[in-house]
């Protein structure tokens, strides 16, 4: 759940084939997605709009109003030459009442580099969006840079990067924030505050900088630590192949995390800003006004006092143990930074390792109740309940960093990592895969690496075999779902976080293969990436700027006010949105557009409505935070996935 509460004719088909370069092409209006054949049959062809590496499996899908089994299809190149042909096979559908037929098209024999389209003849007569066959470096390397560009657009403070959206320094008053007690909310699922004012308990504290969490301007330690950890993991995987901006951006996030920790007083700061205002409207919150972030410091009046001088909140009482989930993921992020810095700056790496060790040491680890797992205010913004996975992740990264720095504590961290892995497997494993709320896949992978580096010592609380088995079980969760889904989706798409779960499965599968040599999940992983980038019922890429059809109306204030609303530049390139969500969330409509915002879509029409199905809906509308609000944890998951594919 996001922190937002607002708000040439071949087979009878005439096609124009644009020449596609190394980058994505301009978005095509969603209304152009459905073809109507001469017999009145309607449908479309769904493909991974980024493309495929030569040796990968390549599945596209035909979605149609009737079965088109037996219809001829052809793959044509940029010169409209047919390079592959066949007939449409049986349906895996239905998808919904309108489209009872979903036919997979296997074009895996296509291996030559180039730009292609798939054409399906009568009775459908449809053409797919263009896609490419190319090397992993050409396909996936630029997507890492795209994801980094999104983080650059999310910067807050004085060191913003203007970029295509002309970002300006913002929230400079965050250098001297008052610290407040946790607010009381109307109910557990609301961010509306009870009372006439927040209660100050400390300050000033400097929390300037960092990243906006999502489409709004609140900053969270919880999601920032996760994103920094995944960025450093990606940097470690890419090494010299990483774009220079990746390390710089990871450092930017790391600096804010370090600022959020006050070791002198033993205080970890949780977040900056509030979502909504209070019940009687005497003050407003971040979600109540649609404006550019640089305007906040100059706002005057009592009503906007928590926008011009934003509140800070702490995660723990001074000197008290830290929430284990926060301590774990912050420690993991800093230990990953130390691993990256071992060769380039050993002294920096040792400082990062010591800081990570201190945070890990301060985590609350006994008698941990629900209230001890802290994410945001209110907790409903990020309703996490797991924490042992974060401590396993921290210990694994500490052990790896310690081994590389020849730190005598490495063995102790390895034993603690095994202990937390064992406890995770006993208490929390079973129904989730890599995402913001479950980091165990990353923890298992790096714990195995640390065990191997230590020479497979005896007496650990968990074995490599058991960790591999749980990684395989997590991938099996997705693979079993995919086997029963018309479009091969491995994530749950009628609930929150479909996109990050999907990219998490992609990353886990590739890292699992590298760790074990087992390739049984290769085709599954490719299919998950395909689904996220257009081979889904809606035919939409969930990463802005990738493919020909992607969200053009993201619920992102800066993109809405400073970017385009038709997919042409400037856009929020690289941002990953939630993707489809439960159709029930839209039963009461989307509410009114903000008067201060740009209405998007201009006519207010849901152009994807015909593809609502299986309890899920995708809406490309600036009011639809449930589907098109981007976030740093979503995009970090995609960044890691593309890094390990690269």
C-alpha cells in the first residue's frame, strides 16, 4: 500500500513499422490497442515491448473476443519482411466475459537482432507493438540507467538534479525540523489525524535531502533503506558495467539514511511529513494540496504550518532498542555499501561496516510484538509484519563485508545470519516472495555466499541446502501461479504491489540460477519480465518510458505539473508503477481532479476498462494511486532485476 490517500500488407494486415533505435519509442495512445477484423472479431497482440535476448524463450499473447485458433500469424522485421510464420494454437483463456480467448504465441525461434512485429491474420487481422531482439547489454543496461533517472527525479533538498522535469531545490527547512510524538489517527486504516496540533518532543534535527517516497513528498526510512540496499546490490552485481550515476545515487540515499540515525542519543528517525491533515481541517498534510515541492518552504499561515515546516518523527525512544525490521534493512544497506567500497576506499568501507554493525547490535530481538515492527505513520501506509528476514539480511551482508575486510567479527555475523534464517524459516516463510515486505530471498542468497566464502563451517543453525530449498519454494509460488494464469503471471494482480513482486521474482530467479546452476526457472523469469513490460491483459508496460504503451497519467505531482500527459517528453522516465489492483478499489469511482493539477486523461475516460478481469483492474488516471503511483521500492526492484539480467 502506498503512502497516498487522495487523491506493407502481410496476412491481410496493413502495418507501418517504425525503425526503433536503442531507446524506447514514443507512447501510443491506449485507444489504438484493439484491432477489429473484417468479421467483427476484436482483440490485440500483447508482447514484451522492450524485447528479448536471442536465446530466451519468447511468448506473446493474442487476446480476442472469440477463439482464433488456427489463424495464421507472421513475424515481420523493420522492412516488413516475414521472418517467421505459424498458426495460432489453443486458448489458455478466458480472461473476462468480453475476451474469452487468450492464445499464447511461441516465437522463440526468432534469434536475429532487430526490430519486429507479430501479425495475426483473419479473422482478427491485428499487429503487435514493435519489440526488439538484442543483447542483454543493449536491452537491460539502459533500463538500469532509466531507473536511476527516476531516483534523481525523486531527490529532495538542495542537491536536486533539474533533469527533464526541471526539478528545483525543495524543503530546505528540513535542515531544522521539530520532532513530534506519533499522532493519533481516526482509525487504523486512516491517515486523518485526531486533535488540533501535533505534540513536539524534540529537535531541531537535520533531515534535509533524501528521496520522496512516491508521488507525494513524504520521506521514509523504511523504504529508503530498502531502496539503498537494492541499489548497492545492483552496483555490486554490475561492477565496472554499472552506469556512473548508480553509485552516485546510492550514495545520495545513503547520506540521508545516515542523517536519520543519531548514535549519540540512540534515536532513529522514521519519517518526514504527514499524509493528511486533521479532522476539523485546521491544518493540512502533504496529500491535501497539489503543488510543486519547492513551494512548501514559502507557504504562510497556520493551516499549512506542517508543510512549510514539516514534522519529523522518531522510530524509537532515546536509547531504546530499534525496531528490528528498520535496524536490519538499514544495517544491510550500509554493509552492502561497505562491500562496494572495499577496493575503492577501504577506510570508508570500515566506517560503513562499523555503522552497520552498531545498528544491527541495537535491534530489538526478544519479545517482539506487532507494535515493535515500525514502518511509517500510519502503519497502514506500509503494513509490514515480518522482521526476521531483515535481520538475516543484515547479518549476511555484515558477514560478507567482514570477510572482505578481514574483520574478526565476520564469523559471529555468519552464525547470527544462520540463526535468523532458521527463525525466519520457522516463523515467517511460506507465502511471499521478494518485495518491500519480505527480503529473505536476498538474505538467503548472500548468506549462502558468506557460508561458501567461510569454507562451509559446521555447526550453523541452517544449511545451504535448506536455504536453497526455500529460494526454490519462493520461485515455485510464482511458477505455480503462472501455470494457471492465461498470461503466465506469477504475482497476485488483484492486490497491491503486483509490479514489484514481479520484478522481485525476476531478480530471484536469475540470482538463484547463478548460485545453483539450476536453469529450471529461466523461462518463468523471462515470462515475468514480459508480463511487466507489456505481455499482460492491458498491453501496458509498467515502467514509464519503456515500450510504446506505458502510463501517461501517473499519480505523481511533479510529473503531472512539469511533464507531459501524452507520453512524449518530458516524462518521469524509469518510474515503475504499482500495476493492476483489485477492481473493488474502484467501485466508488476516483473522485474529483485537483483544480491545481493537469487533468489526465483529458476526457476522464478509462481506456483500459474493457480489459478489467479476474478481479483486477488497471486505470491510467492521475487520480488512480492504486495503479499508477510510482514508488522508490517498486523502481528499486526493477533496477535490481535489470542489473542481474545485464
